[in-house]
């Protein structure tokens, strides 16, 4: 039978020679043809692999990034897939957590335990730039975030200067500006922007639907209340209840939004807020309702002799602002306050909102925004401290 060919050329020649030979050589022909097919197949595989490697090496690096316009109108190049995010202040951090919790890389301050899954509670606390806090750029840089979110509320050059400073200090890490994360009547835009940025449009739209539903219900009803019939409200902060935020402060926004009349006649303290007032001022203001931000003050105000002559104490209309993972009313004044809109409205005007199922709204809010399910007992305990 002779030597078996060892190359493709020899195999091909041998196969041609086989044509017309004695039928007894059929076995040899078959073997030669099979060998030819196998060796040709190996060559095809090797050529394909080589082409794939070449394509990978020559891939356009720009496909790993994309260019966006942030809410300050800045052009920013960000990774196509954003996996790790840090934020410079709590309102933006809460926004990221509520839209895409798996992308959040750290907290500005630790949330309340019991209402956040353990894996998210375990995220590091990194501080930031908010209230009286000054963040550490080195800490942010060392965590290698894909982007840093900078929330802002001021207009014009001041906002752009703040964002520019963050970008300069953070170097090559993209800084994305998000506007109005503290504006309780304008949460839809930042929620939708974050959903688009992170590819979480469905989650963002679910949040917006809930928010716009409660906002419309409350604002439409309270709009018809005459000014002289609006409930006088004092926002009592601190352990003695003698710091507050007047109308116009982001910290007391829900009072005005829900049809109340903020009785505090004092200056706004920029940033952290909490303007100090005297007991004499509070007595003169004589609020119909007191919203207590401090549990210690709430526990003692009804028996404290100094507060006994105030209308809200006499009628038992002193309420502790609820807090689950985050406060519902303030601190921070972010989208955590969305659930506080129906709560505040029902506290101020229980008859006007008698048909509002607050327990169902609280349950729905926690499922959509905080990614947890609350039991009936938990909800009752939150609403009746």
C-alpha cells in the first residue's frame, strides 16, 4: 500500500491518484480523504482563532466608555457599565441605593439597622461633604469607584464651581452632577436620570410612579385649604426641642408641601440648619402641631412643665417623625422623604386624608425604594411609637 502521506499536499495528490485505481484500494482512498478533511478542519480552526485574537487586540478602547451629559450640562465620559459608585452626600447616596443597590460602594453615614439587607449594611462608611462634614478625597480615590455622584441644589456658577472642584481633586474618576436631589417637589428628574445612567429604567419608573402618585394626591387636596385655616406647625429639633428650621429651609419643606403653616419666625441657618430659638418664642408662636425630630424630646415634652401651655401639647398633637432605614421627614432632605409626604399630610389633616391607606403606602414604599418587605406589626410599630 506504500507510505501514508504526512502533509496536506501529499494527501491531496494521493487522493487524486486513487481515482480510477483498483477497487481493492477503496480503504486507502477512504483513509486518505478522512485525513485530508481532518487536517483542513484543523487549519480552519487555527485561522479563526488567529483572527479572533487579532480582533481583540485591535478592539477600539472607546467601546468601553460612553459620553453623557450630566444634570449640570457637563459632558462626562463614563464607563459603559458602571459597577461601583460613591456619592459625596447622603441624598445622592440614597438615590443610588434605591435605584440600584448593588452598584453602591459605600455610605456617607450608616443607615438604621433592621431595614437594610445585611450585605448592604456591611458597606463601608466613607463620609462626604454635607452638613458639618468634610470628606476625604484620598478615601474616595482609594476605593476606585467607576464614578462619583455630586448632588447639588444651588444654581449657576456656584454649583458648577463645586462640581469642578470635585473633578479636579478626584483626578481621572468621572464626577457626575445630579440636580435637585433635595427638592421634594422635583424628585422625578434625578430619579429618571439615575435610572438612565445605570440602565435601571424600569426601577426608576416604578419609583417615579409611586412618588408622583402621593405628591399629586396631597398637593391637590391641600391646595383648597384657606390660609387662615392652615394648621400651625413647629418642627422641634434637638434634645430640648429648641432648634428649628423655618419656611424656606430644605429641612422643613414637607410642612409647606403638605399644607401646613410653619410658625417659626426666625432666620434660616445655611447648610445643616437647626436655628436656635427660645422657649418664649415657641410659646408666642403657639403651634397647633409639633413634629419632633428627637426621640428624647418626644418622650418628655408632654410632661415637661415648660411646654404645657402650648396648644399642640394640650391637644396631644405631638408626633415623632418616623425613621426606618432613613428619616421620613428630614436629615437628610433626600428622596427618603417621599414616604414622609403622605405621613405628614395625614398627621396635619387627618380628616382630609381619612381615606388614605397609610399602612399600604408604607409597605409599598419599602418594597420599591428600600428593597425590603415589612410585616403588619412592623408597620404599626413605626406609625405608633
